[in-house]
């Protein structure tokens, strides 16, 4: 092996130009960022140590040989150190660092798992609390709705009670008014009964006086008077027909107004309205009855011819 400058440990291998002072053996690589940073720190520290330990004439010789080799057919020279103890120490250090990194990874992974578990538990608690809050809000809404309904019912009941109290007061007043009205009606009824009794007594006296006249009219003149509806008198004439003396001829007079009117006449005689007008003008009722009887006789005689 050629050693430029006559120093042991220097060589000029081909096709592999390296910077003077670079380590020939590469450090093991790791994928973690911590291992990469540590490897870079070790490379930097190792290179600095080599630069400090090399004598100045060796450094100059290496530099000159590297410059010279750029024009030759060989590659630039590189430094080759055989320090087995340093390599073992570095390997041991890297192994321990890697173990430490792996331990840190494991701790980080465990802590991450614990953290994820805590987050999952917190999320579960949050979900349960959210569900409980929604349930409580729903129950609160139902309670508020029930309270609102109860207040509405209470207001309605209060209004009904007030209305019933007003109605009760009105009914009480009405009852007093009805009692007063009943008392007045009873007094009025008693007065009317007294008046009716007096009128009946007067009518009885008048009837006693009219009975002979009515008997005379009925027996001698063949006229009977029948009272039916109020203010209506019916005069029944008999002994009109010679073949049927009991055959009735009647006329009903309405006495409710000052002007007399005929309600019904059976059979209808001629010039009936003329007779009624004469009655209203003369006010001679007895003469009117004689005119009606004469009209019935003429009607009978005309019907038998």
C-alpha cells in the first residue's frame, strides 16, 4: 500500500475520493430524529478531535498529496485510521444511545397510549355529560311546559271562579228581584181575585136580573145567547122554519172593539153588512137582532119557493 510522505496509515485508494480527515468507517444509521442528531454530533466531535490530534507536517503532506493527485490517474488520497478501541467505544455508545432512544420511544408510546386512553375516557365522559345535559334540558323544558300549562289552567280557573262569583251575585240579585216580583204578583193576583170576585158577584146579580129577560127571549122570541171565545157572543135563532121549529140560525158578533163586526153568520143573509153599519151608527142592538131575525125568515122563505 502506498503511503504518501512515508507515514503509516495513509493510502491513496482509487475511485473513492474523500475529504482529508474523514473517517473511513461510516456510523450506523438510525431512522429516528434523535439518533440522526446524535450521529451528527458524534461525527462533528470525532472530526474535530482528528483535526486537533494530527501534526501540522502530516496535514500539509496530506493536503499536498491530495492536490497533486488531482492531475494523476489516481483518486485523491484519504486518511485511514485503525483505531479499534475508539470504534468499539463509539459502537457501545451508539448502542447505549439507541437503547436509550428505544426506551424513550417506548416511554413516549406508553405515554401516548395513556394519553389517548385519557382522551378517550374524557370523550366518553363528555358524551355522557352531553347526553345527561340534553336529558336534563329536555326534562327542564317539559317541566317549564307543564308549569306553563298549569299557570294557564290556574288563570282559566281563576277567571271561571270570578265569572261564577259574578253569576252567583247576579243570581242572588235576580233571586231577590224574583222574590220581590213574586210578592208583587201575589198582591196583584190577590187584587185581581178580589176584583173578579166582585165582578162575579155583580154578574150574578145581573144574571139574576137578566134571567127573566133571557127566558123571555128564548121562549117567546126563540133567541138564545151563547158565550164562546172572549168578547164573542153567538145569537141562535129558532122557530124560523115552520116545518122545523128547532132548526138553528146563528150569528156570532165580535164585541172587542167599539165598532161591532160579524165573526160568523149561518146561513149568510142578504144585506148583512148594511145591518152591521146600521148597528154601529144607531147603537141599537135589540133593533139589530130584529133585523137579523127578519133576514133569516126572508132567507128561509126564498129557499123554500
